[in-house]
C-alpha cells in the first residue's frame, strides 16, 4: 500500500542564532557595526524548518497528526533540541505502522544564504535517518524573487512531499 503526505513550515530569521537546515549547520553571517554576527532560524528547537516540514509530511501520510502534537513547543524536553532527533522519533512512528520511505521531495524557499553547495550533505543526513537510499531524497532550493517575507530575508520556508510504502 502507498500513502502520500505533505508538510510545510516557516521559521523567522534572527540574529545570534545558528542556522540548521536539513540536519546540516550552515554558516550565515551578517556584518553588524563592523562585527560578524550569526543569523539563524528562531524557534523552540534548533528550528530546522526543512526537517520539520519532513516530519509533518511523514505524520500526514499516515494521518498521525502533526509535529506540534508529538513534540509540543511548550515542553522543556524539546527546548533547543536537534531536529534530527525529532525526525528519528517521527520515523520510528512510521516504522511502527510498518511503512518505509518510497521517496521524498522537498523545496526550501530562502533568498539567502546560497544553499546549492549544502544540498548533497542535507540529502545524506536525511537519507541516513530515514534508512533509505540518497537517491530517494530530493531537495531543491528556490527564492521568491525578493518578494514576500522570504524575499526580504525575514524567514525561511520549506515544503516536503513524501510517499510511503507498506513493508509487508
Ligand atoms: Zn518548525
């Protein structure tokens, strides 16, 4: 049996945060008063917007609710948590239902930083957690032509679509 799921997430960009995308730490610096300052996504966890969209797609495929239901942002347990752990826990739920990854296709929407050189590393990190071949994990990056909140570099958005197959 096949099941499809989709996920969408947005996080705000903020000063003095590290940027994590697709399980990879990415250097993103801005010069403020002659000093280099880190820019990253704000959130209760490490705010990895791509991994969150993937978690929601996985949960959605089996109608298991959403990431906020399983990992509430009011819980100290998930404060500053590495979102790779959230993805791993989500995948455990999928395996418990006897499903595996068929393939996954994602889009990150960000005006900056340039993501092309990080995509392969993200695909590797995600495919390892989801116990699937890297060729089953597609990640694309796009901008919104400087339009909207992503275009103004106020935040980053991510979309994910996943197809699951039952392993029995
Ligand atoms: Zn999120």
